C-alpha cells in the first residue's frame, strides 16, 4: 500500500495534472500527426492548454510515459495516447483529491448521514474514506456516523467505488429529522 502514498499529494506539475484530467475526460486522444512535434496538435486538441509552453507539454508527456502512466502508439500515421493501469490509478487519486460538495443557495432541510462499517482488513481504505469525509466538511456524530447538510450522493458513490467498498459497508441515509440539530445548524451555518 505504501507504493501509492505518493498519489495522496497533488502532482507538482500542473501540466501533467491537466494532461491526465484530459485523458480521463476524453478516454483516449487521437492526434493526426506524423512528426515528433505532435504536442502542438495536442495543445490545439484540448481546450485551455494554450497557457502552457509547447516544450513543457512535450517534456511532461515524456515524464508520464517514463513513469508508466501513459502509452503512446503510432498506427497508420495516427498517434494514440492512452492511460495505462498506473495512469488510471494516478488519475483516480487526482479525481478523489479534487472532490468538493456544492453548497446550494437554499438548504433543503435534509441531513445526509454516512454510516460505515469497514473491516480491519480494509483499514487503509477506511482511513482514506474517513479522511476524505473530514476534507469534504462532514461532521462526526458518532464513531462511524458522519453528517452533512448538502447533497453528496455522487461524491459518496465515487468514494465507495474508488475504495472498492459495498453499500453494506458504506450507507448514505437522507433524513429530515435527526433530533436536536441546533449545534449542527450552527456548525454548517444553515
């Protein structure tokens, strides 16, 4: 498990991060280029990359390839860039790291309770899950019961899938009444 501790931090290179996000968003990129200067076409192909120097993009592509995060193939004068399994793991960590719960203008007056029972065999994922709940702004009610006032279905599902956990291990309950919630309302300012 320590092999992936590096991925808990954001990569230093914003270019590599944006590239991996682009690959995740598009699945794979096909660039019509026959020269080694395909980075120029890559920049044109992904919106918002104009802010980076072409040389930096090419350097980062080489670094990602050397780390085993991407594979680059040329087939019939087309260049294909795909995420490898290692690249998918890095992209998943980056996606988890970027999770945020949107705060609506008006609260729907419902509480989201996350209840989990994750075995000792999956301690690493339990710690990742608990840490991410804290980052997302959840408030702990009891040892394995956390609460949040805003819709977080998608975020909890993504965390559940990422950690490879079942609905029996992590449950999301939506409730209109959890008893005296004055302290929670003050905490969340709702």
